[in-house]
């Protein structure tokens, strides 16, 4: 499923806690306070008696405005430099669809979503940064009675902020990787409840990158939950714990893995357990190739594919220097998964077959078998480090990135906050600007009608 098929995710996708959300359980308390205030004013028939200076300047008399039932225009917009990959729109819309409304005197919830004009972009929209806060690009806009959706500002902003933060972080990593695949590995760094939303944001970023740069990268997540909203599935190989179960023998563990696991599961060896990435890679390769060659020679080609090594993955800790890396006395150059380690590993992988004492007829096969082994790097990779690797031509095939993708600050030092502002009010059937100082209604042609009222308005305007 593509996120650009113009279909929005249905509300049931998100498994919202609708009952409590309608009552403000997830909302900042001041929103509950204003709903209570406006509801009580409406019940008592209050009419405006103050001094509306902004409207007076237009020659309008605001006296007797029904404040309790005031209709407003609110816009949601991001604030990230230089742009933001928008994600979380469909969840925000689901919150509005399920929870916009009010409780009547009998305690029954009355849904008013389709009475409001709701317009939104699609997930994957690229929102530019507006240095001037009065010239923002709204990604969601609602016109309706304010007390019907005031409680929903907090959860809708939260959905947009987190989704867009992750999507934009992923996009920045993809740009740094210059079109190489990036595996999504942050599941262990946050609560499990957020995996589905996070994985969807990652998928959106991958597709935006493909669309803008002419690539065909595949989204790769590590848990099934991360692929839950877009029909993806988790993929993975081996953890350090599995090697420990085989008493530190990575080659023996990979032989067992290859024998047991279905052929479609890639054979990727985690090679830093003994802090000897080159040595363990060579031992794994020798063991698997020997079995592959035997089965191929016997004509058991399908079974032989079980022993085709797809990749090796160094994951050396930042406090360790792999034994294959001669010390230079600089932790940045010596420790962790550094450029020198990967260059050395690539050379060792490519030339491994020469030490296998093979009959001549197997030389070309063995050479190709070795060169097909890719290198996946993990452990502390951020855009800066990935960009440095690419500039140096480090022979990495795939980057695995974890905690950075959840970080709140990007490489420019800015965050991914969203803001929602009331920018207009409806008085005597007409809309008038009513934004706080420094803010103004924004324009975005990419907004599309979502609610019934918004679609009816669009149809009238098209006539």
C-alpha cells in the first residue's frame, strides 16, 4: 500500500480511547475549563458586552454576539526548518471525526464533525518553514463551534508533532545516506504503544524520499507493529543474545539459523560479539559457503540457497576498538563502527574466497558469493555520521538507525512543534480575522475538504 494512493486511514486504525478523549482525559486542563465556560454561557443566554476593538475598527458592533456558541476558524501548522514531512494527519482527523461534539443534558454524546468545515492535507505533504509566524502553511483547518472541538487541540497537536518529527528525521537520514536503504530500529527506545504510529511515519518518509528523488527504496521495520498501519511486516536477523546461546560461536549459530529459518529470511550475521568483526565475518563466510558449495554440487539448489549469506552487521560499541582496527589514539577514529573498520571489513569479505583452497571451477562462483555479501552498519548513526561516511565513500550498503529518529531536535537545532491558532471568528454570518498579535490566517492550496460541510462548500464554490 502506498501512502500516496490518496486514501486516508480509517478511524478504527488508531484504536482511539474515544470515551475518555471526548471527556478531555488527554487534554490540557485549560481546554476543559474553556469548554465548561462556553457551555455555561450558552445555557444562560449570555451575550457579549465587551469592547471588540479589532471589529470596531471595521465598523462592526459585536454587542450581543452569542459567545457560548461562537464559531471560529482554527489552523494547525508546523514550525521546523527548513521543511517538515507531515505525518499524523489521518490520526488527527480520526480524533476529530470520533470526538468532535458535545454531551447533551441526558449525558449522550452528539457528534458534530460533519457540521464543521474540516480541510486537511494528506500525510506526506512537505510543509515549508515560514520564518514569519504570520505567513504559515496550515496543514489542518477547522471551522465550527469552538466548544465542540476545543478539547481536541492537545491530542491532535500531539499526533501531528510526533508523526511529523519522526517522518522528517527519517527523511534527513535518507538524504544523508544518498539513496541507500535505512532500517528503522527505534522500537527499543520508547513505549510499545507508539510503534504503529512511528512505523507509519517512517514509511511516509521513505515514500516521500522516493517520490522526490526518483528512488525505489523499500521500507524496512523491525517489528510487526511498526508495519501495522501500512501492511508492512517486521524483519530482523539475530541478536547478540543468540550468539551467547551458542557460547560465542557466531559461525555455528549462523549455520543453525540457516538450517532452520525459512529461506525468505535474510541471513545476516551480527559479527561484533567477540569484538573481531573481520575474523568472525570470515569464519561465518567459510562455514556457510562450504555448505552452499556442497549442496550446489549435489544439485540441491533450493536447499543451497539457505546458506547464501546476505550481509554482515558490525555493531561495535562506541567505547570499544575492534581488534582489526590499528589504534591511532583518537577515540573517534578508533572506536565503534568507524570508517576504517568498514573499509577493512569490505576488503576482507571480497577476498575471503582466496583462502578457501577451492578447485578452479569454483573460483568465479566463490568470488561472486563473497562480493554479494552486503554490509549493514548500526550503532549511533545520525545524519552527520552518515553524511561523513558517504563523503568518504565508505562501503556501507544499508544503515540501521535507532534513537536519533525519535529525537526532538533536528540537525538544524530546531524542534518539530506544531501550533494551533484561532485566526477568524464568525459574526452575523460573516468571517472576520481574529488572531493573536503576530499570527494570521495562512493559505495552503493543498488543503482538501474532509467533512460533509467542507465538501458542500467546495461544491458550491465550484458551481
